[in-house]
C-alpha cells in the first residue's frame, strides 16, 4: 500500500472482492489497490503489528488467511484502528 509519510490527510482503506483499496481523503481520485487474490469482507485493522514503528494493515480473507501489509507511515496511537468498536 502506498501510504507514505508525506501523504496528507486521512485515507480510507476498504476491502472489496479480492482487492484492498486505499483512497486518499484529500484527493478521492487517488486510489491504490492491493490485490490479495482472495475475497475479504471484514474491516481492515490498522496498527503497528510488526513493532517496527510503522503502520501496518491487517486484512483477513474469506478463506481464513491473514495478510499484513506494511506502509511507510510512522506509527502514532491516534492513527490506529484495531477494532470496529474503537472508531
């Protein structure tokens, strides 16, 4: 996922079919897609799962697989969304 430190604004991260879409909140026409090859229906969890100081995206598939996608964004507790109930 092309989430970089100089990307301003909020991003929407949406699983749809076999893709995860990263949509810029500043420029909605700026969309990046990551193909998983498997359908995903659950919300994407966002946190520093690899403990490297960067935000990671945790995506689960309908087949039971778990994908951890790394980004270049620095971790900050206000940027995480680890459960649907925390937002």
